[in-house]
C-alpha cells in the first residue's frame, strides 16, 4: 500500500514537472537553470500537498483519510530531502568557506519551494505599495571579517555580497531617496518595489567600499552621521567592549555593575556585556568601560581611519549620497534629559548642514527600538525642519505609517543573496521572529 502511494506521488510530481517548468519561463524569466528546475519541482510538490489536503478534507470520515494524510507527509519528506541535497552540494562547491546554517537552510526552502516567487508575483498584482528601507552599518572585505577586533555585529555584509545585493536592487527594484519619498507622501502615491538604502553611524568603509559600488550601479543612499565621531579617533562604546574582550588574556573576571564572566565564548560574552551596558545611564557608560579595560588589563587604542572624514562626506554629498542626523555622541535619547536630547539632535543637524551646504531633513534614532523614541521628540523633530525619523523596528512602510516612526529592514552578515531577496520582497516580515530566534 505504501509503495503504491509513493508511486502515485512520484508519478504526479513528474507529470506536473514539465508544465511547472514551462510556467517558470512565463512568470520568472531571470532564474538560473538550477533555480528553475528546483522551483518547478517545488511547485509540483506544492500541488500534490494541496490536493492531498483537499482529498483528506473530502474523505475525512472515510478509511481513505489516513492513506491520503500519509501521502502528504511523504510529499513533505521528499521536499526536505531534495532541499538538503541541493544546499549541501551547493555549499561544498560554490561556497566552501561559508558555513551551512539553519537560517540559510530556512531561506533556501522558502526560495526553492516557490513560496518566495509566488509571494512576489501575488504582491506585484494585488499587493499594497510599500517602501523597504534597508539598514546597513559596516561593509568589510571578506577575508578581514574574522580578524576584526571590533564589534563584528555591526559588520552588515562583505563587499562581495554587497555588490551582489546592489546588482539585484538595480535590476529588480526602484531605489529612491527620502526627497522622493516625501513627494510620494504629498502625492499619496508610491511605486511598488521601492527601496531606500541607509547606513548607520558613519564608518569609513561606507566611503571606501560601499560608495564605489553604489556609483557603479547608479544607486542613491543615505548615511546617518554621529557627528562627534566624524574626523575623530574615538571608538564607539560597543567597539571598545569588543576590543577589550578580544584582546584580554584573562579567562575569568568579576566586575561590579556587570557580573562574573568566563571568557570561553568571547563573541557571546561581548553581546551579553553590550546588552548590559546599553541599559546603563549614558553618563556612566564610559566610566564602566574604563573600569572593564583596567580590570582586564587592556589599553583601548585610538580609532585610526575608522570613521569618515568631512572631506569624504562632502565628496559623497556631491555624488548622490545624502546624510541624516544621528546625534553627536549616540545616546539613547529617552534616557537623557529632554534638553540634552534636543541639543544632540540640533548640533548634529547643523554640523552636517554646515559641512555639506545642504539641508538635513532625516533623523535616525540611536538604537531605534520602540522604547527609544517618544512623541515629544518626534514633535520637536517636526518643528525643526525634519520630515522623517528612522527606527530599527523591522518592516516595510506604506504611506499610512507615521513618517517619524519609519521601519527598516536590517541586512545581516549571514544573509546570503536568497535571504536578502526574501527580505526585500517583504516576505521576511512573516519569518523575522524565526530569524531572531535563530540568532539566539
């Protein structure tokens, strides 16, 4: 009986494969051969699974229900085995140094099962127009990422992967500026597949690596500047913590205000300490970090050529790159006095305008979570020449969203091109809780 079920399922899949394969030429013209074959198989199996559930519903009270349900599970098993074989084979040949992670496996299944392509097609036909604001921090050379003694979590992507992502955007999306988005708000009309590219903090690699790629593909972007670090040799507090933990030779320590730590897994300990320090009042952070450096016998270095210079900023400003205010010292604004918050905003804005001779109309909240923003600060922004404020809350934006609480989609170092495409399409919002869980 089971053998007959397997024969039936395999027969149906192969019977559906040819029309499914031909359908991919009509609906998805830019796929590679392997992607097209896998998608056709995925669509065929999807039909089998759907029909199985349909037959199960019809014959729920009959003896055939159990047999049909078994067919469903066998179909799902075939899907899983197929995807695992594809991923392992591609991983061994194309990306030998790129680890096979659950997150990437998850992305491949979404991509090759046809879910991504079907969602994109349906979204183009009946979806509501939205703008996806991508959030990057640092761009690194692939061979340097593991050698970096600073915070690796702010390395969003390698230069090689960044170029692939920008090539995808240039061919498949409508990359716009915040000025164009403001016009969309005024006209109440937004083009589908709209994307805005943003970078946070003002690291030098934005100019060295990202800027040439953006120029190559004629794409605009906005860089959020923490003006106190431009032309500066001061490390951000999160980079200081990473450097201290990476460089220390001490294996275990206790520090009042932080706790006791064993440094067997340094990357994990760095994240734990950063989360603890993030919750400390702004005026106590540097003092605590100085105590940590002393305790672990590490001297914090100067940040040489780590941040943008104002010459870099002016050069990019003349070539399709805009800049947003990101405060002077990067405090979480809801944890400082309102006067200090206003000063951080306006001093940052005025410094950028003075250096670029252009108006700054976008503000980027430090940290940018829901609890890091406030109605009072948003009202202040609106009264002082700002049109938008950016958060780090995950998601895309339609024209009904508050322009001072714009969501963004974070690009992460372990996002391959398929995961990037899933995020840009908007499908990532359904799987972001899973992504977050996989990071823990």
